C-alpha cells in the first residue's frame, strides 16, 4: 500500500474542480494507494520523465512515486495540461 500526498498546487486545483470531476479524481487517489498494482498509469516523457499520469475523462492527474509515497503534483483538464 502506498500513501498518496498532494502538493499545495494540486490541492488547490482539486478544490476548483466541479463536484462530479472531484469525485472521479478522488477515486483515482484510492486506486493510487494500491501502487504499483495500478492499471492505467502511463509514464511521461521528455522534461516530465519520472512522472506518471492517469486520466479520468478529460482530466489528468500527474504524479511521482518515491518508495511507497505517491505525490500528486498536478490535476487539470487535458487542454494545456502538459504545456508547463
């Protein structure tokens, strides 16, 4: 079992989501607690190497894994999600 943590920026992004999307993202967090036995996580490339992403509809959750700690770094709509 892993511990899921959020950066302050990710927590703020989560608070701004609509209720239906907020609930779906929380379900992703529950799945991430079972890391590494998680389906749907994709490793990112380029300058985001070392990060992973999971999706729920048009929204993405970007995270890193260090041992048994999963740190959610970013939550947002797919448009422009990887641009920063």
